[in-house]
């Protein structure tokens, strides 16, 4: 009987080895056939149900992660109990209310809320309008003491300044510091009708568009960014409804200017213009209004839409949780990431983390490290639930909406984060195999000339992992 069971065990191990060999052979062949000449790739796939390594190819190779860095930032933050608290924008008063007058000042304390938009501002204005005063003898102050004044991450490109994906970082931000301009055609040859969100007198607008006039050139929205100016130029042909975006310089000032403007529309008056100052913490301050954004809303936008500002806000949140301080630099958050790397059993000195979102080319991590993070997230129910629901789903939404679409093996079976910057294409997350097992994987392509070729290779690798079982 013992010999029979021994025979079955040997047969089982032999079949498993053959299955594993078949999978490895298939993936090796895909790399040989589809990896672009001159480029590199590192791959690791681990079965989370069994703990088995399904495939490993240069998994310890250091690579630039691009936006898969957002997984590291998010998982490290949500691993802390305080990481699930909402982002808060608070309004404090200092002084005494007599009649309809606050004999003192208002302070808006920024909490680095990356989802504070036009509707949120109107909500905050409505809450302040419910208070019993309309006149201030002092000022409206903005408190941006949560972090330092460095508004870019290490290694970010100066010439990406006007673009929405490279935000100015500040504890007070309105609509991510992005102005959206919508243009609608009028009569041929006439200027188009423009609508700006958020509406504010903080910037100036020049309309140089022409309706249904091809000679006017391509529609565009820009500003005098080399001078750090906010003179917004909208130009070009408007043949149909069009829209463009531009980053506004001075996020905190943009927030305060627009807030004060809307408060004025509700009858508020004060004796001096707004300014930036830190709220004194001496017991004379009083919290009178706040706006909160749930953490899941921030995570969903961060991961599913690969939002760089949300990732950097999360890094600031991580630094605040870890240090308990203010006037934070990126270093406090990055230090917490290095500590998490050590807790996962890796030497943080072997990697380099430079920012929270992956815009920096100074980042250097490996597929092995990313899979360690994904494995750790899977072991924490609350963390995994939050992360998994935020990941783009193949063929359905986010940055995977048009990849592995309906009819392919990967459709709805791959939940993963993309990472793309010039010369880099990565994919890391989870996939569901045909046997029902969940797999954590990371594929990091480097030095690619064709992002499309890299994506096709990643998709083929994922679909082979799904279809070929042991």
C-alpha cells in the first residue's frame, strides 16, 4: 500500500514538473520571439494559493518602474492603520465673533487632498456661509505647513511643467491645480465660446480661437509657463466641441484666491487680502468647518487612472503618519517605504526610491520586490480589498480598458497596474488562472522603442499564465 501511495506521489510530482516545464517553455518562447531587440525584461509570477513560483526570468534585475511605483507607495501607506483615514481640508478661526463680525482671522489648513475639486470648494463655501458672521477684521490665511515648498519630485522633467500629469505639489490644491478649458464652435470664422473650470480671476484668458477655420491650426491650451505666468492662451481651429488642460502656477494661491472670491459672492468681507501663514497652535484656535475625501476615492483615482498627484499626496500622507511632523519633504515618506522594504525581507540598500508616483527616472526596483509587495497586500484583507478594487481590469476600465479585450483569455482575469514612460513599459498586479488560483506577477520591460510591442508581450505572457495550468 505504501508503495502504491509512493507511486502516486511520484506520478503527481512528475506531472506537476511537466506542467511547470510546459509553462516555462511557453513563456521562454514568447520572450525569444517577441522581446524587442536591444530591450530587456524582468518577470516574476507567484501562485498565491500555493506559494509556488510559476515563472522567473531575471526577477532580481533592477528596473525603472514608471507608474508601477504607485503600488509600492499605496501598499506601504495602507499597511498603516492611519492610512485609511480620509484626507481633510480644515478651516479654523482665531478671534471672537460679535454680531456678524469675526474679530480675528480664518485659516484654511491644507491636508494635501488631491481630489478637492470645484464641487468640494462650493461645499466648503456653503459650510462657511452657514456660520453667523460675514465680516472679518483680519485675513483669510492658507496654512501649507504640512510639507515643504518643493513642488516637484526628484528627477521630474522641467519641460513637462504645463501638463496635467506633472502637478505642482501643495497641501492646498484646487482641481489638482489644473485648469480645464472647453471650447464650443460659433459662426464660422468667429472665436469659439470658452468655459473654464474652475472659474477664477486668478488667471487671465486670451481667446485666439477660430470656429471652423482650418488655417487657424490645431486647437490647444497653453500658458506662459517659462515665466511661471498664468496668462492662458486658447488658440486654433474649433470645428466641434473641444477641450484642453493646463497646470496653473501657484497651487495654494490659486486655491485661496478662488475661495476668497466665492466667499465674497456670499457676502463675506475682510480688511486685507489673503496670505500664506501657519496656524498658531496655542489653544486660541477653533475648528469651524472641514471637508473630507474618503481614502478609497483617492486610491481609486491613483491606481485605476494612474494619477501622479494622488500618489504624491499619498507619499506625503505616509510621511506624516511615519514622522508625526510637519514641513515634510519627500524623504519622510521615502524613508517609510525603505522601512517597509526591509520588513518584507529585502535589503533597501539594493533599491532606489525617489518619488511616490514613478515619474522619476531615478527609481530602481525589481519584479521580485513588486511581487513581494503584492504578496504582502494579499495577506492583509483590508488592504487587499482596497487595492484590488482599484486596479484596472483588463478589457474593462482604467489603463487596461483597451488591452486583453472581450474574447481573449485575459479579459476580466487580469487586474493590474500599468507603468509607462519613455523607454519603459511595465505591468504588475494579479491574474486569475484557469484553475481558479490567484497569481501575483510583475513584468518590467526596459529600453523599449515600441511601447505597443512591449504591451503585446506582456498581454501574451499574462494569457499564457492564465491558460497553462500544472
